[in-house]
C-alpha cells in the first residue's frame, strides 16, 4: 500500500509539471532550449547511471560497455530512422516534420522511463521498506521535470495542446502501470538496464540534433544558450538532491 501511495505522488508531480509547461508556450524557443538541456543532462546524469546501477544489481554477465553500446544504438537508430523517413521536398517542411517526429519519440521515451520508475519503486520496496522510501523520494523529486519535458517537447515541436495533455496523462500514469507490471510480471534487471541505456541514446540525439537546432531556428536571442544551460543545471540540482 505504501508503494502504491508514493507512486501516486509521482503521478501528481508529473502532471503538475506538465500543466505548468503549457502556460509557457509563448516562450517557445527558450522552452525548447531548456528541454534540450534537460534531456541531454538527464541522459548523462540520471538515465545512464540508473542503468549502470540496475546492471550491477542484476548480477548478469554483462559489462558497462554493453550498456554504452545500447546507448549508441539508441542514438544511431533514431538517426537512421530519420534518414529512412526523410522525404525530398521543401527543406522547411522537412525540418518541421523531423522535429515533430522527434517530439513524439522524445515524449514516448519519457513515458517509458516513467513506467520504469514505477518498476524501480516496486523493486525497491521488494528489497526493503527503507530502500523503497529512498527510491520513491528520488523518483518523486525528478517527476516534475519529466512532466515539463513531456509537454515542452510536444508543444514546441508542433503538436497541439490536446495531444500534449493526452501524452502528459499517459506519462503521469505510467509509474502506476510500471508498479503493477513489477508486481505481476517481474522483468530481469539486466533487460531493464539495457532498455534504459537505449533510451538514453535517444535522449542524447533528440536534445543535441533536434531540439537545440530548433531552439536557435525559433529565436536568435543570445539567451537561448542560457536556457539550455539552465535545463542542465536544474537536472543536476535535482539529481544531487535525490542522490
């Protein structure tokens, strides 16, 4: 019951962050830049370390370089997907379509990460109440940023507010689904680790190759890089607070 209540708190935090982001649509370029910095920082300071920890706990005969290979595959697979789905024509239309597709994949990645957060809470409480509380607190702290990132990525890449709200709801409820899956069908920790590593590569590609160029295309302000750095700073502070 404790795990369920705490997971519900993470859902509320995610939804609250997303609703706030919807009110910042007027600052499109800066929100894109912030989301880009947050995605890259989350991949490097949150998702990859989580994957490494899961792999260590799993006891599987895998090494850290296997996770980094999965990360590289995530980066390259999205690059190749964009090349395969790229169609000749108006360069502006092509860039717009690619950015929109990046937004959907980025939001989906955050949703999957949120689902795995629920799995992590369930696994932690299975190991012990003390461990469960620590993990649940860490997850709750960063879920607000997940809500902001989900909405920001979708709205700033051309998706409607209704689509963003629908995806926000999915992302907010994902931890509950993850907790349920962990209870009913426990997955090998090594598989979860590789999955997280793959999505960290997707996050790196989306932040660096899609969102940062989109932010500079939307505004020539010298403060756009500052927004990117602020996204990195927020993730860093949250990660340190949750450590």
